[in-house]
C-alpha cells in the first residue's frame, strides 16, 4: 500500500492494492458474497482463520482500488451484506 502520514492523517496514494479482513459465520455464503461484490475487479481472496469453536471464518481480501470512492464502496458493500459479520 502507498500510504504517507501527513499531519497525523494517512494520505493514501491511488491507485493501490487495499487489504480487507472479512469475517462471517457461513463460510460458503461468505465467499459467495465477497465474490459477488468484487465482481470483475482485480483481487486475491485467501482464507485466514477459523475461530476455535469453528463458528467464525475469516478471509483476506486484497483488491486493486482506483480511488478513495472505490475503497469506500467495497468496504460499505461488504459491511452491509447479510453474510458478513465484520470487515476491517
């Protein structure tokens, strides 16, 4: 990622690759939701961790974003999907 800190606030230089951690309960639905949201965008999706109880599954999503608007769009779409519990 191309990030500079200016006056205590990060300045992100676009375009860049952005990383999200996406967590959900139903693994197959989570993967399907992520792929539906990223569509044809250049991305890599890889499994991260499963909780000890096996209830939660997390995936690393690296996606190429052209702008802050695109970065926020993906974040908001992921966060609002019913199969997603948390995004960060």
